[in-house]
């Protein structure tokens, strides 16, 4: 069983095609259910600078992008000796973002992954994708000229696809033997 946040995301839609036959995906609502695999994939990104956001918007960004994933991880890791957790962070945690609340939360989340103490059978890893062209977060953006400029500045001259992110998640949670842990894997096309 794979327990997830961001249940309706494009990344999870793509991941469904890669899962072993019969593997069940369950939505994490409240506390995390008992499982051996977890994917924390929820995020909130706003088309506003930090100074333009209300205190409630900033608090929601910090909760969804940082404190909820940390709390879930702490709970899971305290209860489950063989827990394997993959968190979807963001390249914004390294390169910053128009939405400073999002970027700050992802940077702190990356640091959490890198410093969290684990037991021998546990795995905690994050991936930090850059812009994923076929997700709701990107498709909802209105700054199309900025997106096109950023695409052309990328060494690959394209954005990442949700299927590429899903394949890495599948590898980490189902193929790797858990040795990749305590690290953030950047997916930025070589920027």
C-alpha cells in the first residue's frame, strides 16, 4: 500500500501506471495510516510575492509545504521501523521563487530531510523538481512570457514532465533498496 498526500496530483496520476499490479493508493487524511511506503506530494504555490500575501495565505503555505509533511514524517518514523518516505520538494528551495513563502518552506523541508535521524531500516528522501509543465500548478500560471523565457534558459530547453518525476519516485520507493536516504535529488535539467 502507498499512502499519499496530493492524491489528485498529476504526478500521482502518472505514478499509478508504474505501480505493481494490485498496489493500493490511499489518501492521507489526518494522521498517516500504517504502511511501508509514503509519498508526500501536496503543495501550495501562489502567483503573489510574499509581501502581497495575507498572514493566512502565508500560514497555509507554511502548513502545507513544511509543517504538515514534517509532522507526518515524524509520526511515521516514530511508529514504523521500515518506513520508506519520498517527499516532493522543489527547486525553488534552492533557486528561490516569486512566491517567497513557498520557496522558504521548501528550503526548510529539504534541510529537514537532510538532517533527520533515521533507524537502519528507514528511508527518507526528497526530490526537488523544477517547473513541471503538465501539472496544475504550472498550467494555472498566467505569466506565460516568463515561463517561455525560463524554458529557453534551461539547458534542456524544456520543462520537466510529471511522468519523469513519477518514474524517479517509483525507483526510490519500489526499486532502490533504501540506501538513497537523507538526501534531496534535484531535477532541474542541469541548471
